[in-house]
C-alpha cells in the first residue's frame, strides 16, 4: 500500500489517523509519510523513497538511526528478557553514569516519557514546598498534562485558560502563565502570590520554534526563586544531553532545583527522568509522601540503549555535532536565499535549528511572524519533494545528528540544487 492508502486506512482505526497530532501533516497539501525503516541520517517510506531526516523522531536520535553500538547492545539485551517489574542493575548503571557527570543533581528516577517526568515534577514541587501554584511561560511546552495545557488570557501574567478541552477551570487556576523575557512580570506575581511552588520553563524554549533566552534573564529567574522560596524547574526534555551532556544548565552555569529529561536519555527508546538534589528527591515514595510509580519505568532494554548512547556523548562528540550542524544550516540557508525563500533565516542553537521567515530577534511567541505556517507549508513540501524531511509543522524545529556527516551534507547539496 502507498502512503495515501495507508493514511486513509489509518483514519478508520485511529483518531485523525495518527498517535500524536503533529504527525498528521495538518495544513500541508500532502499525505503523511509512513516510515518503513531508518538508518543513519536517512528514513525510507513504504513507497521506497528515502529522505535525509532532520526530524530525528523530534530529537532523540542524536547518534542517528540504528547506531551500530546501540543496536548491538540492545539486541544482546533482548536475549535476557525485556521487562521484569523488579530491580535490575541496568537502570543503576545509567543512573550512576548520569549523576556522576552532572553537578546539580544527586539522584534520578526514570519514567517513560518527558510528559511523565514533568507530571512528577509538578507533584514533587508541590509536595516539597507545601504550596499549590506553578508558573509557566507562554511559548514553553511541558507535555500534555492538564496543569501545563494552560494559556494566558488578558491582564498581567494572564487569566489562566485551558488550551485543551477536558482541562477543568479548577486545574487551570493553579497555573499562572507569564511572558518570556519579562522578569518584572514574574517578580510582580511572586510578590503578590505566596502560594507559588515552582517556576517551570524550558531554558531553551524549543516547542514554539527556538526562542533563545539571555543568561541574564534566566539567572534573574534563579535569583527570584531563591528570594521567594520557590523551586526552579528546568524542562530539559529537548535540550538535555543534546546541547551538552548537562544540557542548558551546564551551558548557562545555572543550577535548577529540579530538572526533567526525555528524548536523548533513552537513545530513541521511551525514557524520561526527573532529577534533583537528594533533599528534594527524598520526598518521593517510598521514602516520602509524594507518590509516583510506573510498571515499565526503567525498562532494562531502554536503560541499556540510553547508557550506550550517552557513553558516546563526550566533549569531542558535541564539538563535532555542532560543526556538522553549522554546515547543514549554511547549506540550507544558501539554497533558501537563492530559491524563493530569501525572507527566511535559520535560528540555531548548536544541533537544533529552526527556519523562520523573519530577520528579527525572537525572544517570545509574540515575535514569531504571522505568516510562519503559510510560508512553512511551501518550504516543507518543496524540500519533501527533494527527499529532505523536516519536522512537519512550522513551530517544530530541526535536529542534526552525528550521522549527518560530510557525505550526508554532500548529498544534501545535490538534492537541493538538482
């Protein structure tokens, strides 16, 4: 069956034909590609067409698809069994490897996704502080849990409104939405409301494009949290282990109280994690009164995949990854300037990049051009027809992997210009 036939069949059995909304190609004038296989920097669809992949499963595949070392260790692990529901050494090995390398955490607990990690962090922050409300920021995404699917209404910091049906007003009222890059707004909230348990943010907002924040602003949030006895939570589901081993916290030299991880941490397997100093983590059950559990948490195969991935991510790895990413973005930018997309620039932070039709500095959602999606649909489909696969939404970003080597860059140039 071709892609169109598969999607039509999927519509019968799956809501919207997809298991995550962004895969639906909504707004695009083409059919979602059903992927048959992947290898290195490439994916191949059911019709046999291959694409240079810059979606990389929305970020986890920092080594590229089917990294030989990871694959070999996963295959070997499967011969021993793939879930036990009991203690095993593989999660301990991954936990020790991570904690020993990151100064601002003492302990880590593995879950099954970034969303689950944030869900646990919200409950943990409330349990530690005895307070109820959280602050989040317009332009940051923290998964699909109720308390994070909140948008700002009118007025300072916004009247909280649910961003999804099924989120109650009672839930929404405990989430305060602030604007990025505005310390005075956060300060005003904390001075007027003493029931704030934590500030949650992506230190590198990367779910509404890439909205790079200044170190001064993020340090200002750290200082406000210290002043008002509020926990600072970094959502590093995207940036963790990708921009550097210690994520944005390492790049910025700013220590959060709690950090959440996902994506790269599992090497492409479904893994999330929450980490902090021992005095905070000790509030989790069975030691403390904050309950969290998961049947498949710390799945042994996923733990081995994660450890095998992270062992390859040393300092030289990150330098090479960034070098390759710069070559990719320079190639794409040169082609865009000469082929009807001269209004575009590429916002880049190391191996993450975002084509956007503007020359402005983007710090918050309001800065994003109103024609983003219309322009993106044309760009996406043009590149797709050339065998180049971007994340299929204008607000989603691109990812380079270590598999996007010189040979792939050469192939990219050939596909773009032919």
